[in-house]
C-alpha cells in the first residue's frame, strides 16, 4: 500500500512563505498516494520557474528540462515508457508562453500526460514580468504602463485544439484539487489541470482574498454536463466576478496517442528487445549518402 510519507523528500522547498505552490505540492503527493501510485511508477517532468522546482521536493522520478520544453520531453518519456505515469508540473510562462507550441501539439495528439500548470499569471522566478495569462493592463517592471496584450484563455485554446480533459482548480482548496488530480490521473489521454495559484511576492492583485469569493464549482451548477463541448467553450472563457473550477470538459471516447502507435502495441519500448537493422534498411541508409 502506498502512503503519503512515501513521497516525503528531505529536500525542503525554497518557495516564498504563502506561495500557492505549497498547496499544489501537497495536493499532488496526496493524489498520487491515494491513487496507489508508488514513486518509482511516476515521472515528474518540469521546465524552468518557481513551480518547476516541484519534482525536487518529492521522491518520484524527475526530469527538469529547458524553459518551455516540458511537454516535449514528457512526450518523449511517455513514448519510451508508457508504463510510467508521466506528469508535467510547470508554470504558465513555461506551459503557455515558451511552451505554447508544445501545449497545442500535446493537446492535438492526446498523449497520455497529466499536465499540471501552476498558473500564477506572472513570471515569479525572474521577479515579476507579465505572462500570457496576465490580465490586460497588468503593471509590472517590464510593463510599467500595463500589459497591452489580451490574456490567454488556456482551456478555450485546448478545447479548440481537440482537448479531451480540461480542468481548473485553485491552490486554496486542496480537497477539490486532490479530487481533480485523481480524476486526471485516470484519464486515458492528455489531461490539463490548470491550477490558479497566488504569487504572494510578484502578483499582489491576484491574491487568496481576490480568488476565494470568485471561484465556484461547475459540478454544483444545475444541469452542467462536462461532455457538452459547446457549454464547456462558454465556461472556459468565463472570467472575472465568477471563475469556474472543476472538470469543464471530459470525454473518454478518443484514444490516446500511444494507443495508436504501432511500435507500442507490443508494450513499452524500454521493455521490448533491441532490434538490429535489416539488410534492406542498411541499403536505404547507404543510399542517403550517395
Ligand atoms: Fe511563489 Fe511567487 Fe515566491 Fe515564486 S516568487 S516562490 S511563485 S510567491
């Protein structure tokens, strides 16, 4: 039986006191333990940013890669060994900014990855520049007159790209976040868990007090059906006085990418015997150089 203490690492987080990353970290460890996943069965992949430090603070396998390349590396991991539960933990800058292309590609492929985006709507590690999810007019050191661009609605982008599991949680409700992560861990394809989290040092306007009265659970809305794509598209863009959290859209009818790759039918690549090239393949390789 897997227990929460199995994920306890002696490495202590360096996050600022009160950072929303603490809630996400605790929720993820609990979700993994309650899902019966042992640390050796899990690979956490992250990029660069405050949230991307999370794999350091657990005992699961971890891979910290370049800024924005989290999903690209996680895709490689999943294709090499789809017996592993592959989870990305990275911020909105890494996930939706530098990694924007990889985000859309991962959604389109429906690769079996749980993508936890720690969305504090600012670049915290580099001391407070505006990010793709910052609101228009957001004043930072690099946007003293306010951000000019419109903010990105990541769930709406993912839905337009064919997303099959689109959810939002927030770091002030751990119980709900644990439930959300456990549901995402059971999804057969790409599962987005976009987590709203305060950055208490560089995004003071987006605080616990600002978020708490605004978030509401879609599952409590009378008649809300998470399999209704059109309704989900409306909810994915709702922002302001009311912010929906929960599973906004889900379908299990679409096969995961790895289910469609012929080379993976015999099981994870790492468990398949090494294959040497056939004489015909050697001939083809030689032709490339003539
Ligand atoms: Fe958290 Fe912001 Fe501090 Fe980074 S800078 S650890 S996101 S509070």
